C-alpha cells in the first residue's frame, strides 16, 4: 500500500493522480501500483522505458507460470491505464493482450 507521504517517481505519482481523478478505490490503486512495480522488477528497468515486446514477454511469462486469469486481467487494466493515459503511448490491444477467460462447465444436477 502506498502512503501519500512516500516519495514516488514522477510516473507513479502521475498514475496515482489519474486513478484518483477516475475515483478508483484505494484497494484498486494499491493493486495497480503493485502490478506496475512487478513489471519493473521483472524487467530491471523503469516502466517508462519498457518496450511493447518486453511487455508482451512479461505477460506471456505470467500466463505460463500459471497465474490466475483475474491477476492477469488486473495487470492488463493497470498497464492500459499507465501506458495509454499516463505516458500517452496509445498502445492497442495488440500490445497489451488480455487472455480469454477460462470457461467452466455447469454443474450437473441430478433429480
């Protein structure tokens, strides 16, 4: 969880501003920032320096590691907000790829 008193890099401060402007819940803001920081840790570079191919590779690695759909979906939402609204990259769905939601079969009820 971030604290307002924490000194954050300008790009993360701008992300917080964008989320507050949109009225995001504190829990959502914390999760979005966590996903951005995980991406930075994975690539060992500032998120502002990450290329589309590096982002695709990161998402692929997360999917292959067995991370659940909800976590991947949350990452995609955080990345779309960050790269498109904060940095103004206008990356399409071809860069930030959201996997299909797994489908489950309905339960069979015996009478």
